[in-house]
């Protein structure tokens, strides 16, 4: 499976049991990406995902663990970027400013997308 933002591939997933659309379900927002099968695949759709997660706390915990791993990986990458470009005087020097803004942004204000792509899609 490939995960796309617009026409840009942002991830691939070949592990059995992969979970998609978890952010949209948990944040109650429209999907933020498109998932497309690139090889023959079997997928299951859960019509009422929030109710399913409430009824299966073991799977909700598994999902929380997966999201924590992703967050840890992303945070580690961003910290590495911050240290690499800390002393840059060009646009790359803005990495630290962007990261500081993200770190201190109240959770209630976090929404998908941007001014250019308000619905989260490219």
C-alpha cells in the first residue's frame, strides 16, 4: 500500500495488519491522505471505528502504541534537523523557528492542512 498526499507518496506499508486513517478517526477530521494498493491486497473497513475502538480496548492500546512510535520517530527526526540547520542564515535556518512554533502550539489549535491546502490535501 502507498500513502499519498496529493500525488506525492509520503509512505509505503507492506506489513500485515497495518492501520490506516487512524488520525482522521481519532481527531474526527476528514482523511488527510489517500491509501492506494500497489499490489493485490486484502483490506477491512470498520464502519464505526470509534465504537470499535471503545469495544476493543486492547486494539485501542495497540493503536496508541503505534502512534507513540510514529511520534517518537518524527520528533527524533525533527530534533536532528534542528541541530543540523541551527546556524544557517538562509531559509534552512527557519527550521528551529518552525519547530518551536509546533512545540508550543496549543493542542486545540492543531488542524490538518495549511493556508495553501486547508483540507490537508495537496
